[in-house]
C-alpha cells in the first residue's frame, strides 16, 4: 500500500499509520513473503509486468486468498479478484 500511495495510485484520506491500526483492530493479517511465493512469481506468465503486483498475485494464489484490486490484468491469473 505504501508503494501505491507514493506512486499516486492509491489515495487515502487519513494518515497511513491509521491503516496499520485498522488492520490490527479488524483482525487482518499481514503476510510475510516466503520462498513459495517467490518461487511462484518466477513461474507466472507475464500478463502483468509490475513485479510487486506479481508478488501479490503469487501470494494470493499460494495462500488461496481473494485479492482486492481494480487492476483488470489480475484477472488473467488463476486467482479470485474483487473490487
């Protein structure tokens, strides 16, 4: 999120620190990057060129999680996407 905010691709109307507090209060978990995620990134087709987004896609696939994004390129991968 911090990268997207710094690039101007994500706008939030409150201090970024508040995001972390909301993550904690709502019982969300921040996923660590593990070997299996990076291994999967190396196997993904290049529908998406952004390496960070590819890592998020790999994490969602490996962890069998839904990814939240409005980026239509995410739908080219075997992952559930919502926005």
